[in-house]
């Protein structure tokens, strides 16, 4: 029986960064540096509005102010270790080295009409889903709010500078579908969501509906998210309509069953008016049978929901593969016959191990940091 890990190992904390703080906290932090609070707003405009990273670029600030702000509020948190492109340059995976040597990954995808970045919320993951490469690695640690926001800001910068070629000029969508279970790192993820959707210069000003938080189904955290007054999209990784199979595919199901997870999802839909996404990785001969499609259709019929079927992406050491295309088509047809809106997700980034479930950078840690407890 797999052990579920909710509490990551204790480690030092990443240094404080502008993106960890709300507007009032930024002003207080700037005042504590001996500077007038309006400097916090100027810095926010540079960072969130103009996507500037380095103090040297903030030429309207006197040099000594710049240095004080950079030292106090813009510590380097994520450094690109390497980037890999595929899909004719429309998909880019970046491996980030964090302040303590931990590695995480994010994936930027350009479509004709939109751009999406898939970010990591934890280094590794404690949820142990057997078909997911990240799940096999176990959990190294939670990311801080700013470590998450920095992945988004870097993506926004890449989009603005045309790194992925011709496409929309601005980053439009953020999905918390990289490494980790976002709702197991609730406070940091919520802070990141607020920085992403707060209007500039408090944040990046993305539309709330264009932010998706994906979860294995941590029911109390879904309930909490329902009460945040946000309009972000909730995605629930279901992968099986029955508890017997889901217990094995999503081990946290032994704690919160299919019915409880879906109840929480429907409450989220009620409170927010938002359609909940149901994610279902189609695994050949494991969860792709017609009777399971019928069972899923019956569970979802009449609900405010959309099903994303994900052809299983291969991961090292796993015996499982994607469904036969005929079974996939039948699964779609059956779900639609229940009136359930259903699409099959494209498999971006497969050749560079950037597709759903393939993010598995060995989450190594570097030298023990000075602020280790
Ligand atoms: N922990 C969150 C985010 C994980 S990644 C969650 O579980 O929702 C986003 C989606 O990719 C999840 O639905 C996850 O189950 C799915 N996934 C994981 N491994 C996969 C694989 N090998 N092939 C296809 N989808 C996979």
C-alpha cells in the first residue's frame, strides 16, 4: 500500500520575493528598507506590468534605490537550467533550478488563438498516482508563491518577446498541471493565483477564468477553494468512475471516494457558476471499457461539467499505454450520448517528456542553504 505524503520534508524557505507579497505587504517591506512606500508600486509596475526582472532595467529609479529594492525584494528564485522545444517550436519545456538546487519544470504552449503555461506547484508530488512520472518521484518540497509566480512571469516574458514564434502577443492561460498537487500546497498556490489574476500592477491581470487549478480530489481543500470568491476553473483528475479502480489509479481515493469528490466539485460549480473539468487519462484495457464510459456518463449527466480525455502519455517503467483509437472514439461517443460535453486533449510535448504526467526531473537538492532550520 502506498503511503500518501501530505507534509513535505522540512527545509529552509526560499528568500522573500516581491511576488510573495500583496500590495500592502509590499509597501511595508519597502518602508522597512527605508524607502517611501510608493517605490513598492513602481517596482510592481516594472515586475508585473513590464515583466522586468533585473533592477538595471528599471532606469527611472535612482541607482541606490534600485539596488536596495533588488537586494530586498527581487532575489533570483528560478534560473533556467535548460529549455527544450518541440511541436515545430510551439511547445517549450523549461527546467528551473531553484535557490536550493531543486529542479522543477514548466511547459509553455502556443496555439493559433491562445498561449498557455503549465506550472509546477511542488517539486515532485506525494500523491503517488502510478501512471504519472511525477508521482513516482515522491515529494521533495512545496514551492513558495513567488517560485510559482516566477514560472508564470518567465512565460509571459517569453510570449511577449516572441520566443515561440508568431502567435498571440500575451500569455493568456495558466494551468496548475505541472509537477505537484496544487491543493496540497494550498496557501502558496492561492497566493500565486491572486498574483496571477490581480489587475496590474498588483498582479499580472490574467482573466480568472483562464486559470485552472487541477487536483486529485482533496475534498476539504476543494471546499475551501469554493469560498475564496474566485472564478478560476477547477479540474478534477477522476480517471475512474468506480472506487475499486480509482483506489488503485489515484491512491488518495482511499481517503475521499468518487462520490465525495464529485459532490465537492458540484458544490464548486454551484458556488462559482463555473463548469468543472473532469480529467480522465485513457489507459488501454485499464479504464477505457464501454461499461466504464456508461458509468461515467451516468455520474456526470446533467452536471455543469466538461470531460477532458487524455490519451495516456508513456512514462518510463510503466507497463501502461494509451487506448486503442477505436476504444477512445467509443468512449467519447458514449459520454456524449449522456449529454456530457467531452473532448480529447492533444498530446503536446511528448518527444521532450513535457506532456501530462511526464514531468519527472530528478528533484535533486543542492547545497544545504544558510537558513536551513
Ligand atoms: N496533481 C494534479 C495536477 C497533475 S497533472 C492532478 O492530479 O490533477 C495534470 C493531469 O495529468 C492530471 O489529471 C494527471 O492525472 C494527468 N496525468 C498524469 N500522468 C499522466 C500520464 N502519464 N498521461 C496522461 N495524463 C496524465
